[in-house]
C-alpha cells in the first residue's frame, strides 16, 4: 500500500489543503481470457497492488491531477458528457481520469472540480489491470466527494468500463473493473458477464496438511507493441464469427450462446481464422465453469489441467500469446509443486499466473527467475499474492 502520510504531505505541497484518500486494486485472472466481451464467464481475483487517490474539491469546474508515477501534472476542464472518444488517438494516462469524469457526468452525477494526486503500484503494461485500478479508484473517490456515498460497486464497475470503452476507445469487457471494485479477500470471483451474476470461489486449504495454494504471478518484463490494436481486432473477429453463424442459426447473440458441440457442427460456416477465434471463446467458457467447480471441491489438479488447456487455446486458437509467455509457462509446468500455469491478461507480453503449493513457492521463485533470465536475458519480476478486497475509502 502507498505511504499515506507521504501522499498527504505531497498533496499539501502541490495543491494545499487536506485530501481524502481512496484505493482500488489490480487483478489477476485465474481463467477465462477474452470471454468477458463475449458475454461469457471469467474468474478473476483482486490482488494487493493498489492505485491510491488523494482528492479534494475545487471551487471551479477544473481538474488538476498529478501522477507520482509519471511525475507529471495535468490541468483540464471537466469533459462534457457528449465529448468524443479518444479512439484512434494516442492515449495519455490522464485520459483515463477524464474518461471517468465523462462517464460519471453522462450518468447524471454532478461532479465538482477537484485536485487529485494519484500513486499506482500495479505494474504498468503487465496485464494486471493498472488502468482498471486507476479508473475505479478515481471513480470511487470522485463519486464519494460529489454525493457523500458512491453508487453500488457493480454500477461503479459498469461506469468505469464505459469510461474505457466510450472515452479512451479500448473495447474491453467488464472483468477488470468488476474485480477491482468487487474483490473479496481469499476468494476468486466467478462472474457471468452477461447477467453480471457473480459468486465467490474460495482459494482455500484443501486439507489440514495442505495449506491454501499461492497465486504466483510471473512478469515476463516484455510488452509487444501490437497489443492494443490486436485486442480490438480480436473483438471484431468474434463479432464477425457471430454474424457468420447467425446466417444459419437463430438465437445467437454472442459466442456465449454457442457450445463447443454446436460450433463443431457448423464450423463450415467460418473461415479458418474465425473458427479458431470462436473455438477459443466457447471452450474457454466451459473451462471457467469447470475450474470453479474444481476449486470448490479442492481438486487443484483439475484446476491446473484446465489452466494448461486455456494457455494452449490462447496460444494456438486466439493467438495472443508470445514466445516469452510460452517459455514462462513451460518452465513453470516442469517445476515441482505447480498445479497449473497460463498467460493472464490481454496477451502479447505481460504476466503468467501460476497456482503453486505453498511449500514449493520459494524454490519456484528461485528456479523460474534463474531459468527465464538464462533463456531471455530479462530478469522477471515475481509476485506472490493472496486474493485481496476490492476498492475502499482509506481511514483519515
């Protein structure tokens, strides 16, 4: 967590006055990748890497915001609720803040001008949702300041998704913002991205002799340039696949409505690329539901097997992995005490997520770092995590 006393001091030095403080976490997705924007199933968990916001009202309709991470201050008028999106333009970190203001004002929330100091601890470009942590922390802070209490957490997540979709121009699903807003300590979240019905899934000990598995995130320290454009392209390919299928099949709104059996029966309607994209999504939905059931019963071997299937599908059918992610998964799968490993996040770099026996974690950290560095020349960052709570106000 950020040093709150230091943030208050820095805020006073830059803006004057005494701020209120709020935090929101990043997330790791255990399984269910690229299914959220297809109205499917996902199973993320919030992680103990936060973005912290210090905020105080202004007398005018201006935003003054400083990022400690970029050592930069931005001043801008609050965006009109009819403001055009940023799509097709270079995105600046402050656009996420302005996007939240845009979404909140469009929702009818009367926002005051504010001074804001932001400090992020979610590793940037890692696929751990630094953008969602920023959006949710800003939205929680601003709505609390404006109305005395924020909207419900699900509404908060939907507004932050709108900020990213409609202002920033990234066509993400709701998973990242939902996990950041609604995380529950010690639990993953099984989310139906169509109905938004959700359940907690405990990441608990399987027996008195077997403590809870650890979530170990391995950062490859690479991020390939094509990530942003390819993300939106994958979404278009999924939509193209649905259109092709609906020419012969009724009742299909998204790939959520297509089973693996139905896809096999009608694969002739799709070109090879669209078939692979659709096959990943429809099989991944089944894997999420199966993994949640296995976690609840303590069957970690099955969970691990499903994670491996998920990675291969992301690599071969969805084609969003890369050499570094594939290497990190292979290295992990060959180590003792590893239940499962897969890429997590949008892909083309970033992180893998691993479920590891608690006693095996120190050796896992040592060997994975050594062998990955030998193979690539990059020293990975490794984060051992427990599932964390979602966004919250911080004590004064």
